[in-house]
C-alpha cells in the first residue's frame, strides 16, 4: 500500500499542476517590456499602433482578458468592453 501511494501522489500532483491555466502577472503602470518578460507565453499581440498596443490572454471569447498599453505603460485591462475615452454629461437636470 505504501508503495502505491509513493507513485500515486506525484502523478496526482503533476496532473494538478499541468492542468492549471496560464496565469498573467501584471500591475497597472508597469512597463510593456516588464509585462512581456513575465507573460510572453500567456498573451499574444492583438493590436498595435504608433502609441498604443493591446495584448490578449485567451481566445477572444468568454474568460479572455485584454491588456491596453499607452506609450509603453499598462493603463487598462478588461474583458473586451473598453471604457469610453470621454463621458458626456447632461447638465440640464
């Protein structure tokens, strides 16, 4: 019985560790280079322009996250519903 548990425990641990999804490490305000060093295998470049770039974690469907960089700094992350750059206020209330 002891011999079976010696082999069974490492196999179970290996299955648990290998089945985990890729975790992304980030903090708002971090540089794009630091983000890519820590998360190169977990994210893919989604969109790139002159001053901004967007990275995608996942396949673009439910559970996916988008990471937005402006001038090389992480400024926003969300699940595909980007916040408006400006807000209109109705002051005639």
